[in-house]
């Protein structure tokens, strides 16, 4: 009998605790559903984009390091990596393209009952997208228009931008690596690249490549090769330009540290460097297309790259050590981004769920109780950041075995000297790790706020201080 009474009490408690949700008006249910799907599907999409881009760039980085450090022939490695990147990142219906379409489809299904007007409204019961920094009322493809699909697509594009900015902090070579995996790079314009010094290749006479002479290159710039002027003949796709940079006295004895190849129509450009010391180059043009193109052997030119200031990097450690350090940075960054998004939205979701019910259906519809999970999120994210920093900087682990110069280098290293990746001025590994992970946290706050423009107000409602603890939440 006591057992029966206990079960009845449990059932009544469950019924009472869920009755407010069952009693919600259709408008309140629609607002809560739309907002919940935006955050959950937005988190899943951002994670998929992060993981797929890193999976691609890590394959390309491995090939690059094997050439730069061990002078191996990596054509097969690059071809396989590029094929992987094309399939996973830019092929319709697969990988990232499938995830992009799924985000829009899922959010459209969830938010159509609510409608764009209520999504954009900043009045009580609205989702505040009018105030969105990228898709607000000023943007005709956002809340300034009337098309829900345009708004959702705009929100996805903002997620794309923020994820790429975040990735640049832990994978500062990613942009250049994707640029040379043509045509992938043009689809990831927010990955941060160094500035470029462009060399335009031209024919000196039919079928003969003009020598560009000594190339002056600041050590902060990458070298861009524009070969579009070489396109010729009736067949516009069989030409090829190969650029090798390394040490030697002529094209025959050049030992390459970086090699890039671009196929006709020779667009977009390909990139090398940045470099830390003077080097030599060999550029070979082969285009057996007739009508003023090259002969079978092609046309080659040799010259020097004058790097300013000219340095002398120490001998690099093996590629395996560099890749292991790369894994530490990226693992710490991914872990922090995932935990940060989960914690930020756990608080925001709980607050908005209750506040929307009260705003739409009247005060008292939901009783606020936000201490769990809101009170602990700042400490939890700080702890994750600190533990990630320790994983990178712990003595006798891969990153501490490398010289700091090799970590910064774009040849045989990870490219942390990239001046647009946020942490180029860091003087040592500990500062670099803290800077990179702090920026990851900031971009995750930005991305979370872009998925939920009510987030900052939700934190205030929960008694938090977003200006001090979550300053990047918009």
C-alpha cells in the first residue's frame, strides 16, 4: 500500500511539473521551439564545420610538412588530400554542403509556425533578431526583408564567419593550405591569411616564360603567383605552372621546401611562404596547346627571393613532432568551443524558455529558477581554457620540444606568426596558448550570441554580469 501511495505521489508531481508546458499557447510553443532549434542546430552545424575544415587542413598540413622538413615528394599526398577536401567541403550533397543545407531546412521547419516577424521582434515574446549584428533590421536578407529562408541563410553565414575566425587561432596556416587545394580556398574567405606580395607571370615571347627577376618579399607576406596571363591555345585547361622554392643554383639542383602547382585557366592564384630567409625559385610553364604555347619540355625560369629581414631559422624537428603539437592546439580549441557553446546555451535556453512563456502567456506561467545551470558557467569555461593551456604547455610534450620559432614559421611549422590570426605578438608558448584559447572563447561567445540574440539579456535576468564575464556576447 505504501508503495502504491509513493507511485501516485510521483505521478502527481510529474504531472504538476509539466502542466505549465502543456498549457502554453500555440504562440508561446512556437517561439520556444524556434529558438531551441536555432541554438541546438546551430551548435551542431558549427561543430560539423569546425571538424570538417580541420580534418581537411590537417591532411594538407601533413603533406606540406613532409616536403618542408624532409624534402619528400608529396604530389600523391597532396592529390589525395585535395580530393578529400573537395569531397568533404565543397561537393553538393556531401559533408559540409549537406550540413549547410540541413541547418537551413531544420530551422525553417521549426521556425515557420512562428514566422519572421516574431523572430525579428524585440518586443516581449520576440526572439530579438532585429538587433542581430549581421542579419538585423538593416539587412534586406535578414530582418530588413520578409523572407524567412533568407534570414536563416544569413544566420548560417554568420556562423560560418565566426567559426573560420575561431579556427584561424588554432590553425593559422589553414587559409593558405586551402587556397592551394584549388578550388577550395575561395569558399572559406574568413580564414585569416597573411598579406600577399603578387608576382604576375607573363610570356616573354610565344611559348617562353618571362623571368620575373629577383622577388622582394617582406617576411610577413606570402608570395602570390598570378599566372592568368599565360592562358593560351584552343585547349584552355591543359596548361600547368609549377613553382618550387628552396635552395640551389639552378632549376636542376634546387632542393624545394615548398612546391605549388596551378592548372590553366590559372585562377585563383597559388601561394607560398611567408619565408624567413632568402631562397631561390624555379618556375616551370608547360602548356602543349599549340598557337603560341610551350613545347613539350615547357619553359622554366630561375631566380632569387630577397626576404626582408633575412633570418636564419634553426634546424626543424621532425614533422611528427609538429603534427603532434598541432593536435594539442586543435584538440584544446575544439574542446573549449564545444564546452563553451553547451554551457552558454544551457543557461540561455533555460532562461529564455521561462521568460518567453511569461511574456507571451502572462506573468506566472513559469516560475524562474536559474541558479542551475547559470551560476557555474563562467568558472566551467575558465577551467576548460586553463586545462587546455596546460595540455599545450606541459613540459616534455610536443609543443615544448619545438623551438618557438618553428611554431611561428610557415615553413616546417604551424604559422603562428600569421599577423591576422590574433596572437602573432605572443613572446612565448605559454602566452601564445593562452591568447589562442582566449580568442576561441571569445568567438564562441560571439557565435552563441548570433544564434540567440536574447542571450545577453538572459544572463542579466539570471543575475550574471555579461559585461565582465562574457564580454564577447553581442
